[in-house]
C-alpha cells in the first residue's frame, strides 16, 4: 500500500533525516520517498503490519503533526486514510 502526505512547508535536509528515521522505525514501512524542498512524501508499507494511523502517529512523534495524509495507491476504501 502507498499513502501520500503533504506538508505545510518545504522540507529541509534535516527534516528528511528526522522523517526517514521515524518512519523506518515503524514495523511494516517498506520505503519513504521525499525530496529536499518538496512538500510531499510517499510512504510504502505493508498494510498487514502497520496502518496510516500508526504512520501518522510516528510523524506526530517526530514533530510533524501538521502532515496531511492523502489517499494513494488505490481508492482508499480499505485503509481508512
């Protein structure tokens, strides 16, 4: 499953390091795609091992509670995103 997140401000290198560290610690997260200066992040994860809610909680724990999730990868009907 893939889920997209939007940030209110462009991401700096330090943001990317914090986000990547926080999300890679979540069991089931397979990949994180984001770029310096961007405002969007894509997270690839195993929906049997984690959820968008767990990912959102990890983002908040890393100081990015303002990240707004957007459904991605499918209709979003099963992920509750």
